[in-house]
C-alpha cells in the first residue's frame, strides 16, 4: 500500500541545466518499492499546481531508507520542485504502480532506454546485476549534451552502449539498431524498455517479431496516481472480435507486457 509522507531532501545535484537528481529520506517507501515503481509529489501546499507530479524512482537504498529520483524541468510544477533546498520536506505519495519490472525468471536481459526514459531503468539493472543476471544496456540520447548517468549504468551492466542521434557521442544512430545487431548474434531472455513512444513502438515490434518477452514502462500524465482521475488510459491489445478495453497506467502499470497493450 502506498503511504503519504513528508520526506526530507538530503541531497540535490544538478546533472544538466534542467535535470535534477534528488535523494530523499523515505524509509517507508524505500523498504517496499520495486523496480518500475513511481512516486507522486505535491510540489506546493499553497499555490498551483495542485495536482501531484508523477516521477519514476531512479534508485533505492533500502538499508538507509533513501529514495532517489531524477526529473527534468518541463513546467511550473517541476520548476517549483527544482527550487527545493536540502533540508526541505517534500510531500510524497508512494510507492505507486502495480505493474513493475520482473526479471527473476530470466538470466540474460537487454535493457533499452531513451532520453529521460533511462531513469527508471537503473534500479532494474542494478537489482538484476546484483542477482547475477547478464545485463546488456542500450541508451539513446539526442546528442552529447543530453547524455547522463553513463558511469552509473556502466557499473550495473555487462555491456553498455551509448548512442546519440547525431553521432556527437558514443555510437551514431538509434539505440534499437544496436539492440537488433546483438539479437541477431544471441537473443536475450527478455527485453525491458522505457523512453519516447516511437522507440517503445519499435522495441515492441522487434520483440514480437522475434518472439522475445518484453516489458515496457509507459510514461503518461498521471494526475492522481491511484486510478481516480482516469487520465492515463491505455488501450489493451485484444482481438478484433472483442470490445476494446483500457487499463490505467498508474494502476495496471506503469510496466506492462508489451504484447498486452496497443501503443
């Protein structure tokens, strides 16, 4: 069950001009959270915006009761959040999300992310690596100015490939192209993905073509995080003879079996 707490901000790092890494003391959340969970943050008690902001969990330090998350400033809510100072209390609801990453039954996994979608993939990769799984990671960014967390992901992978669309850093091109190349040599037991929708669609198609299990984390606007506002519906993949049905990303996900949703 999610809990609402006022978590102390114990560390704040500016990774890029508009990307921030926060560590908060939240033992009630840390001890039960799983890879793929997210939190909802109320950025202000007195001013707009009044809806909470959904942010993926980047890393958990369960023994210390630490929850880490990374976010990009995109609007008024995240702008207010970025102004928080070490020692401030942050109103957090979590952990949220019924659908989380499942890796325990696989030995060789491939993890692919793009842009800010790479953040929720770290906890998955770390846990899988700690459980002696083979972890290959493919991260794509627009250009070298957007590359983040390379050293962190390198420590939790057997193989790490960084790509940039324009070739200004790492390999030139899209991350999925390098995933495809490696699949031709040796197929993974499962693929995990989070990132821009075009990338997720391409990964889903590749996984279904190769008949490889695939889990994707969807990023939708989630105003409440508990299924009350109904604003994060995603269509399920059903046969044409069946009536369309929808899941809510905050409750059914955010992680889904790729074959079970239409994106």
